[in-house]
C-alpha cells in the first residue's frame, strides 16, 4: 500500500524505474516553472477527476479501484470471509438449528451440546460442514463482490452530491441487490445443510445428502426456502453493510484522533473487526424470525409458513435460539469483516469504510 504522503504525489516521483529519470526531471521542471503565474497550467495527470477519485498506488502492489481486478479481489475476499467463518462455527449453527426445530429436546445451548455429544460424539459437532463451506463461499463471493459493484453503480447514478447526502441509502440498496443474487447461490446448499443437521440418519453430508434431497423433494425443493431465505438474508445483509459502514465512519470520526489514512493497517483491521461485531448483533436481531422459518421449512416436508407460525408462535419466531444466534452472528460478522479487509490489504487495497463520500466540488471551489 502507498504511504499517506504518496496520495498527493504523482507516481512518477517515486517510481523505481530508472528509464523514467529524464521524464521525471522534465516534469519536475514544468511543475517548478508553474509557480510563475504566467506559466502554463500543470500537467494533465493532476486533473481534478483523478485527484478526487483515487491516489496513485505503489508500483507492483496496487490494484486499480473499480477495475476487473478490484472486483475479482473483492469476490475472492468474500469467499474466504464467509466460507471459512461459517464452517468454523458449524457446531454453534448445528445446536441453533436443532433448538429451533426441537426445543423440547434441545432446551438450551449447554444441554444442546450435551445431547449432540452423547448421541453423535465429538464428530457430530461438524455434521454438515461441507454444504456449509460450499454454500457460504458461493454466497460470500456474490455478497461482497456485487456489493462493491452496486455501491459504485448506484453512487455513479446518484452523483457526488446525492451520494454524500444519502450515503446510507446507497449502502442499503447496494447490499440488498447483492444479497438477492447471493441467496440464489446459497439456497440449494442451505436446504441440504439443514436437512443433514436436523435429521440424524438422513445423510452423512453433501455428497450423499444432495442426491437424496433431490430424489425426495425434486429440484424445486432445493429452492423451497428461497422466500424465507431472502426474508432472512436481505434485511440481515442490509443491516450488516449499512451499519458497518456507519459504525466504522463514526469510530474514525469520534474515537480515533487522526484520519484513517494515517492509522496503521493493524489499527484499521481492528476497527473493521469491532465495527463488524457490533453490526452482527443488529443483524442477528433483525433477521432472526426469518431464520427460524428457514430452519422449519427445510426440515419439515411440505410445510408452509403458516404451519411454522402456528407451531412456533409469533413470540417464538423472535426469541427461540436468539441469544446463541447473537453470539454466533456477532463473532461471525466481526471475523468476516476482519478477514475480508485483511485480504484487501494483502493485495494492496484500502480497508472498507471510514471515509464519508465527498460531495462534488464546484468549479469555484476547485479554482480556490
């Protein structure tokens, strides 16, 4: 990554290429001569557009913002952040799903782990880890990659002034659009995962569970839970991204006494984790009723939303398994943002959030 002072310096000033020395000298002379009011305007590489949008990157390390390589990096970072974290918390997810399906047997977090250990042994805690890894890797790729795309797309449509004024709406619209696509990728894996985790003996995992599920439910059965999944994941992701962006911006504004670009990468990644954890708590609360519906529908063949509400009850939809899910989603979301931003730093990109979008600068302001 470039040092903070590089952000205002043209790349030719710190280029390591020896072949550019003569060009460097010529351009330096031009810039020094421009101190004379009668001299011509500065080189075009210092145009207003380039100055406002992005600073130069360190040679050999940087990725151009909003280029195909940028979106590819964000997509791969999403795979790592979502796939690995969801697979790691498979034991918590397993207990949570069973508490939602059979609360009489799985009465609490501690007793739920005890029942699983007694009936299935320690290996039972990771039942369903393969569909979890594959499904949430696919979801993460679409979630983060398309979020970056739609955030830029909607910002360009709105223009600098409206983007600065309505930045939270941009975050909400971008994350919702991304999650619609991401859930289409996740839904088949989620259906198999829930069935494997909540019906002992149904299948060992993805390899035998997937064909068995199709044989039992048909291909359409893989998407039986897409409506509740959208109902769970779209509010979840809107809260996840919009609250994260807002929280991180507030941390840099009120809790850290210097601008983001003057903070160390370690501090920036710590802010990403903290912002992600707090955002995850909000996510868990907002999306929990739909999460209960997804678990119920994927476990009960031919069940409807009405059946779920009747059996679980309205209060149960909001409260059953919620404390465990808050712990799980808070940790999960914090870790996801930490991994995602760590990968972005690794490939030479800035961490997410922390700087409010700037309004357009008028010609008079630019001249001043």
